[in-house]
């Protein structure tokens, strides 16, 4: 996209914001989501009698992760709909 329209990066601040948010979603998923998901899968396969108590802290962390991902995704959609432009004086 940047190759087709060279002025997008410099002229459109909403594009910079959206690209930063997309990078945050990807990095959050790679750095935190993958690790939490792997831990949760291991706990599920090795479940014991007190599975619910063992996973309480991990489920809280996973809930925070999913809420953050959903919020970032919503903000990306919001920035995509409202394209903010520079006001020229």
C-alpha cells in the first residue's frame, strides 16, 4: 500500500496510528497470548482434582489479554472509520 500511494505515510496521521495499533495487537499476541495459551493448554492436559483453583490466576491473565486485544481491535476499527486529517491554516 505504501508503494502505491507514497504520500499516505506523511500526509495521513490516522494511518500511522492504525499501523502502530496493528503492531501492538501482533506483538501482544506473540509475546503474551502465546505464552499464556501454552500454559493453559498444559494445565488442561495435566488437570487434577483442583483444576479450577490451579487455573484461577491464569484465567484472570487470559481474560485481561483478551480484553486488551478486543479493545485494540475496536480502536483500530474506530481509527479506520474516522480518518483524522491535519488542519491546514
